[in-house]
C-alpha cells in the first residue's frame, strides 16, 4: 500500500526544496549556500528489478530509503536486504571517492530521498567542516526512526528482564517453601513408620510399612532432584580447586549404594586403575554429583548382575592426560535412537518405565550439567539390550600430599 505522505511529497504540492527547508536541516547555513545546496536533493522512485547502484561503478548519490525495500548484492549475489525508512546506502563509496563496493537493486517500488554526493563539496565551497555537519545532520534525521524503534525495543527488553527476574525470584521462593514444607513431614513419615516397624505386627503390615517408607524416600529423592536443578539454574555450583583422594571418591560411592545394590542382589564394585596417582587437584563435590546420579541410575535400572565403577587414564586429542570415569551395568540397556536424548531433562527411553521405576528422569540430566561444569561431556555406550556404560573424561592434575 502506498504511503500517502510520500505520495504527496513526490507528486503533490510540496517541492523538494520546501521539503528540505521544512526539515530544518540547514538552519545554520547562509541563504546563498542553501540556494546552491537545495538543487542537489530530489525525491526519486525505482521500480522492482531496477539497479540503483552498480558494483564497480562510481557512486554519484547518497540514498535515504523512504518506502519499499532494496537488496544489496556482491558479485550479483544478494547478501542482505534494507527495508526500514531511514536506511542509508551509497555514502561510503562517495566519501572514499571510490567505485561502489556492492550493488543495490530495488525489490519492489522504492521511494527515496537522494543527494548528489559528488557535488555536495563544491556546493559548500569545499568547506570540510560544513560538509561533515550536513552529513551528520542527514544521518541524524535518517536514523531518527531507527533510534526511536531501538529505544522502544530496549524499554521492552528491560521490562521483560524485570518480569523474568520476578518470576525467577518467585520460583526460588516457592522451592524454598517446598523444601521446608515437604521435607519436614516426609522425614516425619519415614521416621515414625520405621519406629512402627520395630513393634509387633503381621507380615502384611510390615510390607505395607515398607511401601510407605519406600514411597516417602522416592518423594524425597524427587524433591532433591528438583532443588538441585533449581540451584544449577541459579549458578550456585562453582567449581573449586582443592586436593582430594581419588580412591576415596570411589570408596564413598560403593559404600553409599551398597545397601540398595544388596537389596536387589546386585554386585557393586569400584576400582581405580593401578598406577594412578591418588592425590588430585579439582572439585570432588561436583565429581561426586556426576557419579552419584550415574550410579543411582545404574542400580535403579539393573535387575540382575552387577554395577561397576572404574577410573582409568586416557589422552585427549591434544595429548593432554585425562582421567576417565566409567559406570557400567548389566541392566535394561538403551536403544541407539534414545542414546542422545537420554541426557535431556524429564526423559525416560520408554514411557512405560515411568510406571515401573519411580522418578522424573532428571538424574542423567543433572549429571550432564555437573559434568559440563567440570569441562566434560557424558558419553553413552549400549547395545540396547544388555547393559549400558556411561563415561566422561576430566583433567585432574596430580597434586601434593593431602593435609
């Protein structure tokens, strides 16, 4: 649709000279200078497909886009499009007194204000100061629409950031409340049920109590995962550099999950490769966070057989010595098509597993995020039917003696 204002300027009663004067661009110029300058301006039209500037040829004019859109070409290949009122082109070649470095072509009916750039200097008696002043004024007017739009966008962005901050704060407050209001009664349910199980009761009653404890522990685990994910979002976990014992980390994992593995009749083992220097420099807490979720998942999805934790040495493509941490199991396995998305939040390979195994599917996603904090990435190997192996590599330099 044609802009009525531009149509009036092009074809109506207001001439170009009057238009320029009404814009108050040249209030500081003497009348005789203004008289010589005004003929250099004109309102022009180009039809779709017409060339406005030709690459390699001199640029005789500077153009200020009023309506329509043009494409900028390099070796006849379009590289970007100008479509906003106030877009400028042709000035760089004119000011540098060089042929056009790009071409410009109209994509539809284009209306522009043009200035005969090659004659501008002589019209101002080659007064460089006035030349720059005029160009600055032209740029100011041409960019005014863009500036206003940018200010509006900046204001909207600031308001959106404020809303996002308020929403994040509300989420944090809610999770803090949940931590207190849910964890306290859950601990009470678990504790009192365990006390009840110490009294005389029938086998059926004991089984029912065990279900209560198991369900409460499952809810506690889910709550812990949600709170951990929230802390990761807030950036609460910052990697540290302290000296720790590599073997101690593995032994701690075995002790932590030995009860759960024993209950299911699983063999749980952990080993550090022979010859590996035990004292390392890094963050054992983040390392444990990665491994705890990997081992928990392995025990959870393995019905028979074993879960094995192993630390060995390896070299990355740059030849830097790394430590390779592996958690292998003889569980249900992961199909090849699921091995990428298994590390996504709230994901389980088979939705039927959600009914069989408790949980939100956050464990592996949390491990992946903790591994990223250590500068690593978790990899998955699985035949799809007979177990899985999760592994990652971390650079943990040798350190001195533990204090």
